[in-house]
């Protein structure tokens, strides 16, 4: 899972493609809500580590873990 903070901006990267979100907040609860509002998902990979999946990649067969 790649999430980086640059001042008041949080950048969330998809773990499957080059897509990313720039969220103008550094509040973790707001960032979680914004990620979900953009139809991104958090999920655990096969090694039990969290990953971010963008709204396009979540529709690719085999990516969604639920």
C-alpha cells in the first residue's frame, strides 16, 4: 500500500496500475472516506498486507479479494 503525504495533500497510489488520487487533506479518516467516495477499495493481498485498488482495477477479474 502506497500512501504518501506532501504537506496537506495525501497521495494514494493504486497497487495494480499507475493511477493515483490526490486528496487535499492529511486527516486519515477524511482520506479513507474520500478513497471510498472515488470507488477505490482497501483489501488484503495474499500475504495479508493491505493494498489500494482503484475503481478500474477492482473490476479486473482476479483482483478483487472478496
